[in-house]
């Protein structure tokens, strides 16, 4: 894990899991390289996940001015992350706990088609509580949240 560096978005965008690429486009109507670049730039914190020296994913959190103490959390990954699933899963809960120190509520939306994300979010203790049309194409997205206990 490291801070996002110049070139990470360009490296990751063409290598993203198809589900993450589709979700990114469905949410914003922009190519993944732009959504990753903007996501990293406008997040309060953003990190690149690495395996050795190779970027395998990116995540971040943006504060939500309209919802005090809440952060909008996001993550995308390449299929390479699957080869490091145990390490990723072991690190996920401590990272959520770390993010909860700053944002007692973590929330966002996930493309309804991205079932891998839904399973991971539930495993982390997030609640999926609504399905609504979202983004420029009005595709179904699931809203999720986790409140620090």
C-alpha cells in the first residue's frame, strides 16, 4: 500500500476488472482513467494497492459536506488482486477501522451487477440498504453504509 503516484490511473485503467470498469463508466459516464484520476485527486485520502511494485488497485475516501462525519469510500482493482485475495481480505477490516477514525459513517453506491463487491462489503459489515437508478444512464446501483460502533 502506498500513496497514489502519477501514472497509477493510466496503469490501472486498462487493467481493471471488467466489473469495476463497467461500474466506473455507469456511475460517471467517463473512461476509467479519468474517474481514477479525479477520484484520487478529489479524495481526502487515496491509496494504491501494490503487489510487489505492480499497482493492483486503488481506493479512497471523500468527505461528504452534506452528511456530517460521513465519507464516501471507493475501491477498484485489477484481476491480479485475486491472486492476493488472502492478503487483501486480511488487510480490509483494519483499513475500514482506520478510515472509521476520521469518518464514523462510510457509505457509497455500487453497481448492482458488481456482485463481488457486494459480497466483500457485506463481509466487512456494510449494510446494503437500497437499490436506485444512478449515474448518467440510470442503471441500478445499491447504496451501502457502515456506521462505526
